C-alpha cells in the first residue's frame, strides 16, 4: 500500500501532466461548480485565485499543483507580452 506522501506526490504529478498535455484548456472549477478554462481567465482572476489558494489553511497537493500551474500560466503570458513588445520595437 502506498504511503500518503506517495499518493499526494502522484496527485500532484498527475495534475502537472494534465496541464502539460492540455495546456490552457485545463478547466478550473469555481466553488459554485462553474467551470472555466484557464485560457478564459484573465490575469487578475488567476492572481486572485492563487492568493485564495495560498490563504487556505491546508496546503494539500492539489492546491499546490494549482498554484504552480497558475504561476506558470502567468509567467508564460508575461513572456509572450514581452516578446510582442520586443518584436514591435525592432
């Protein structure tokens, strides 16, 4: 039988694999059970979601995975914006 730590690590890795496979098509489910694709969330919505996840008292593997996913999305979006600005300057 797998330990709780191993199960948590597997959940975390499975979520990251899903994000790697599906990218911005991964679906976030709000507390009222409405669904939204990451690609349809604006940056402020993602930042607010990260802050909400960080405020929760328990830091389980699912929350940690979502924080890492959302931080990656924001990082990629910033890189794309900077790249567009750079290309416009040239």
